[in-house]
């Protein structure tokens, strides 16, 4: 499931996800759907929809235009799926859970603050990707991982 809002996204304390697959929240106004399609949040009548898998959206020249994502909630997806937050400034103080799957926190600046928790623990491992064009801040955060888990942290600062 994709949630696009070019004005920003705020997951309050009581927010939750009820999805059976992967979930991507992004503040982009459009996404490319392969070589032949585009979905636009600001001009949806001209969109071409296709089935696509979640992936990194911030690898474009417009990342500076992305808005803020704040998550105070405990968000989770089913085992083996992807949970991805992609925005300008992305701040997480709740939890992000994808047992044996992938959690991505991608932005110009990324912050895991206060009691933030990322949990991809499973016997098969999982993957955590923190990627920022600028600063990544991690304070008081718990990562619940298995020895087979892959952790990627990339920042230009």
C-alpha cells in the first residue's frame, strides 16, 4: 500500500496500520512506475497505474522538495514485508516493525528520537536502511534485530 501526501504526513500516537503487505509513506508528489508510467498525487487524473513493488523513491533530483514525516505511532507490517517512510525530514519516536522484513527510513534528514524502536527481528533476519542526504540522528533508540539482520546507514554528513 502506498500513501502519498506532498504536504507532509503525521502519524499520531494512536495511529496504526492494517495492511496485509508492504507499506510506503512518502511526501513526494509523484512516483515513477517503470518506463511507461507515473502516478501523481497532485494530478491523479493523468496517472497511469501499474503493479509495482515498494522501493527507494528518494533517488531523484527533487528530494529537496519533500515535506516532513513525523511518526509517534507504533506502525507495523506483516512478516517478510517492507515498511518505508520517505520524506524530507523524517522523525520517528514510535516503533516501526517488520518481522523478518525491511524497515526503511529515508529523507534529507532522518531522526530516530526518544523511545523510537525498529524491530525486524526474526530467525531469518531482516533489513534496516537509514538513508539521509544530510544528518542521521539516533538518540535513545532500540534496534531489535537478529544476528542475520543487515543494517545499512548512509549519510552524506
